[in-house]
């Protein structure tokens, strides 16, 4: 999707709201489904593992324009110490928001030189 520079923030990302927060002026929305592989537990030292499946849709026609799947682990440390458990997540999600959008710095209807 080619978008004007104004649609991008200082980090080069386009804000895509969750489906529940869409406003009439928004052009895109995202959905996110979390699937617990090892269920979340409040037990100290427990291992939690989940899959996150995020999709970006264009509102105008409902077309799926991007999709991202990642996995994350929290806890399960071999040595229990009284601090926050370690965690790990694959794939940097910020790249997911950059991938479907291309920044175009020309003003609309400007003649090509």
C-alpha cells in the first residue's frame, strides 16, 4: 500500500487501531488472536507459552493486507529467584507494521519529473 508521508509517525510506522477502536476516519484495523499453548498461570516460576496471530485489514473493502504470527515464552526458568521471570519473543512486531506500507513523499497529483 503506497501512502503519503503524513500517514507515518516519527518511527516510520502507520497507526493501525484494533478493530474495537476503529473511528470513521480510519482506513485500516487489526485483529489479534492469542492462543495459549501452555496456559497462563499465576504460579511463581511457571512456564507460559502463547501464539499471537495478528491481521491487518483495509476497511474500504475488507481485504486482508498483512498477517503476522509470533510466539512468546514467559517463565520456566531453571533457577527460581525472587525477580521477574525471563521471557523471549520471536520476530520484531514493529517490522510487521512497516511491511505493508510504503512511504510516498510526493504530493498527490504532482506531475512526475
